[in-house]
C-alpha cells in the first residue's frame, strides 16, 4: 500500500495539515502528562513521534509547527523550573538544542521524501496525459488516414468508371462518325423525295417514305446521343441565363410530361451566367424531366431549381474531373421511388436502363453526362429509396458576353433565289449529289467540286460565287485549308462547313470555333436552308 499517496489529500489542504499538527502536539502532551512517572527525565519523548507524524501527514510546515509546539510544551511542563518558559543553563539549552537537531534530522528528510514523491506523481500524471494525448492523436490520424484511404478508393473507382466510359465512348463515337455520312445520304435523299411528291402517287409511296424518314431520323438521334455520351458532339456554346432558359421551358415541360406531373420551378435571385450550348442544355433538362416522370407513374411533383454554388477543393478531390470553383447549378428533383445504390452508380452507363423492353434506349442519362462533361461541368445523382431522386448539373460560371443573333433571325434575312451561287465541295459522290439537289430545290444556283483543287479551279473560272459549302475531312486538302485559300482569292466569300466528324479543323475538344458557320451531318433540307441562309446573312466571321 502506498502510504504516502494516502496522505496526499492532507497535503493538498494546508489548513488541515496544520490542524493535525496542533492535534498531535496536544495528544503528545496529554500522553506525557499521563505517563509522567514512566518518562521521568525524558521531557521530549512523546513529542518526537508527534512532529514526525505531523510532518509525514502534512509536510514540512505542519512538522515544524508540531515540533515547535512540543518544544514549548516540554519546556513549560517538564523542564525545571516547571510551569515557566525559562530554560536552565546549560542543561535546559542543551536538551532543547538536541531536540531541535532531532527535529531537523527527521522533518527535512521526510519533507524531501514527500517532495520527491509529489514530483514523481506529477511526472507519472504528465506521462499518462502525454500517453493519452498520443493515443488520441494516433486515433485521430488513423481516422484521417482511413478517410483518405476511403477517398482514394472512391477516386480510383471513379477513375475506373471514367476509363470504362471513355473506352466505350471511343468505340461508340467511331461508329457514330461512320453512320453520320451514311445517314446524311439517307435523310437528305428521303427529305428530297418527300418534297417532290405530287400527291398523285400511290398512298403507300408517301407512307413508305415517311416511315423511312422517321426511322432515319431516329437513327440520327441515336447517333447524336452516342456522340453526346462519348463527348464528341459539336457544341455551339453561348452565354446563358439559366433562369430564363428554365422559365421558358416550363410550359413545354407541362405539355410533355402530362397532367399528372406538377412542374415547379425554384429560380435563384442574382443567378450567375454560364456558357453552354442552349439546345443541348434544354435537351438534358428534358431527358431528366422524362426520367423523373417515369419514376412517378401515379403522378407527383417535379421541381427544377437553379442556384449559385461553390465546389471546394475537398469536393474536387473526392470527385475526379471536377475543378474547384464557382458553378451554376440546375437540379431536377422527383418524388418517385428512388434508386438503389447499385442502380445509381450505373445510371450514366450507355444502354443501361431499368425500364421495360422497348421503353427506353438507356442513352438519356449518358447523353446528359457526356454533354455536361464536354461543357466543363459536373453532374451528380442523389437518390434514396422511397423518397425520390435529385440530379444536379453544375456548369462553370462565366462572365456575361454578347451573343450572336439567332440563326433563325439571320436566315430570315437571306432569301434563297437563283441569283445566289453556292459552290459545294464534297469528296463522297452520293453526299455531294444529295447536297447539290437539296440546294437547287431551295432555289440556289449550284456548282460542285469533288476536292479542294477542283474547288479552287471553279473559283478561278466562275466570275462570282457567294457561298462555299465544303466538307472538312477530305483527302489532299481539308475544308479549312480550302476556305483559307479561297478567301485569299475572294475575301468577301462566305463559308459554311459540314462534316460527320466532330474532331476536325473547326471543332476543338467538341467546341465549335468562334465565328465559324457549321452544319453537322446528317442534316435535313430544312436545316440546310437555315444554315445556308444564316451564313449568307453574315453568321460567323468565317476566319
């Protein structure tokens, strides 16, 4: 048993130590008075244990008080002359000195021992505290490392997912490019055939052409979605007010989604501008809204919300391909059944759908994903079973910039007539013939060339050409090189580019160069008319 530790409570309360010193001194006096006959000639005998005990219990101070009290009591009661504080010389002084020496020899070592014990106890407490702090720090650091490991594992999983989707994207993108040229011939030819119907044909002829045209359009839409997922579609970004865009879509969404769906919009005040392709952004919102409707078969509320938001460094570290900064957020929330985690993790995969056969291509969300990523943004799904799903689109904040007039307005300014001469340059014969026929059907005068050299020759022979309509990907000389050479000959020449390949001389990272008039393949006669009219009216600087 640690007796010193038991006395620590007394030493922490000095008043108690001094009270004990007085008490043991009085007890020693009472004992000496009671045993006077036994201790004759030993005036200090009962006071030595008393001050030793007081020093042990209370420390040096109480020990000194007890020793001094014992000296006073002994000198008064047991040393001649009795009942007097005077000491005889030299015996009384010698006895008192000897008593003081004994007190010093006993009290000082006891005090030293107690101080050493206190220092040792303090050291042990400090060591315990240090160990506790160390254990806490180790636990905290372990938790941090575990969190970092989890974040790293999640980031690796995201990287693997992105790599998988990029691989699929390259494959589907390559297929889509080849399909575009074939579909350009099919759609253009069917559109021309439909326009040339007089009404005297057998009804099945018109029906067959309409069915074939609809099928080709659906194939073109599917190809466009594949290009969107693979981040290879051609985007024409503009500075967008998302509040205005969402507000303008509300009525269209109500008609599209049906009466059982209640469309609500929550638009943030002071919303920042962003820069994106408005047509593709509208398509993304419609895709999300249709998915939300399908998740609420009995109807419910669909909420479209806009907000300014900051994605910080911590969020960026946890989400691959996300750059920390300021974003405009557009979210679509439904009150449907929600998605389990395994479904939410695969929701952006192409051709993945939980809908029944024939009810979905599985490309809607993948198209949204590809468009947002290609626009430099981020998209995130939050879903809980039984509570619904929220899909948030984050598009980078952009400073407001003036936009070019809408193509439709420019197209109306240019009227097709035979006085406008268009030079069509296309290396694929069937596509060239289709383009020539379409332009002639629109009322333009057309000359044609199969490559860049023939086109430059036509420019040197023809006294006037108003518009150069050229494919970009051609052998020997690209459409961009041809346009540069042609404008050296005729600086006033308007240029309209076309191609089925999105990675080319006027499209970089999927973004159309500023000031370039461009018509992606496949296209309808109506789309061709709009783009040609806009180019003639001055859409694009045609650098």
